[in-house]
């Protein structure tokens, strides 16, 4: 533990420059500070040491014997501080150069590409070198594990709430929509509307446990959903293909099936009295704000767009 007599590093640096130049004013100019500020630093150091460190005359400034001794000690301290500064600078540059993120599949496939393009354009406009992004697309549970374990600096998840133990920021909302293949009986119903009870009583094509889509559906249907799934698949693309092939209805993100609905490959089925809105969060470990640098910039971009 440091005692109460350790001078500020900037003050020690000033003392070394005075020793080299023989002038307090010259040292102040070299360090880019006023002579008044330099004199104040010297007085503070002298108060800590308890003896004068510099003598002033018409010919300039010279170190006292005590000052010369302090300079000898300070040289080693400043050399170590410079190594520390260089190391921290390298860490900050590496953090700006690379960013590991993990995102749930829906976000990774339909939202994140646009966010990354926007971040890159913003960095180029500012004259910054674009950050190299390493992205893992997986389900929400795995995203949480990766961020918690430090395998990813930043995560994006979907679901009713952010994972415990991680910091979060809401970056948007979307909704699940119930879809069927064009030959499914529900597609021919007048008005096509069904009840939440009907949906809960029907074997569905679903994502695997741990996905944000599955969690939202489970929360929305609650105890009414007790029938076994028709199929359990690990990607939204597989769910879409299975539904189009007639495997059964599914609840999927609206963005994921926009083209399928436009072409008639899938048919949307409105469900009465069922809220399938879900929140999209950026998550990270640590402080109340995302890590400084590209992670924070990406979260800000996502939330604004």
C-alpha cells in the first residue's frame, strides 16, 4: 500500500525535465504547461518531501541535493509508468481493433447486419479504422453463457427479460407471428383468426429450449400450452422450411418471415388475446454502460436505429 508521500507522476516528470534543461520555465514549455502550473507542482512536491528540491537564480533553476536524489528515484518510477502507459494503450487499441459479439439467431440474421454496416460507415466517416467484428450466431441461452464467461464482449438477445447477472440496454422490440403453410386448414378459415386456446392445443413447430423465440411463446401461452411439439428445430430457417412443408404451425419473428408472407409461401394466422411482443436487449458484463469503444458505439447505433 502506498504511503502519503508519493508525488504525482506529472510532477516527477517535471523535475526530470528541470534537471535536464536547467530551467523551470523551459521545462514548463516542453511539457506544455504554464510556468505558474510548474511552480505549483514543485511546491506540492516540496511539501511532500519536506525539503526544497529546486533553487532558482538569474541563470536558471538547479536541483538541490535532495532534488537530485528524488530525480534518481523518479527515473525508475517514470520508466515503469511509461511501460504501463504503453501496455494500456496497446490494450485500448486492441479493443478498438477487434470486437467479439454473440447474437441470438433472429437478431444475427435480420438486424445485426444492418447495425454493423451502420457502425462501419460511422467509423469511416470519423476517420477511424473499422473494427474487425467476430460474431457468433446462437440461441439466447448460449449468448448469455458466452458473455458471462468472457467469450464475447457484447451480446444481443431476445425474450421477455434480460438474463440475470448481466447488464442490459433495450435496443428494440419485435413480435412473433403465427404462420402456417399455404395448404394448412387454418389458411382456408374465414378470417383465419384463431384463439390462444386453439394455438396452445395444437402441436407446433418450435425452436429448441433456450432460444428467445421459444421462451416468449412459452411465457405467452403459460399453463395452457401442454401439448408436445410437432417438431423442435435449432434454427429459424429450419422452422420456416418445416412449416412450408406442412409440419404444422409455428410462431416466428415477423422479420424472419416477411418474404415468405409476401410470396405466399407462408400464411399469417392472427391469434386473439395473445401478446407475442418481445424485447431485444444488448447485454454485457461489468459496469452500468457497455464497454467503451466499438461495443458502446454499436449498442448506441442499434438503439437509435
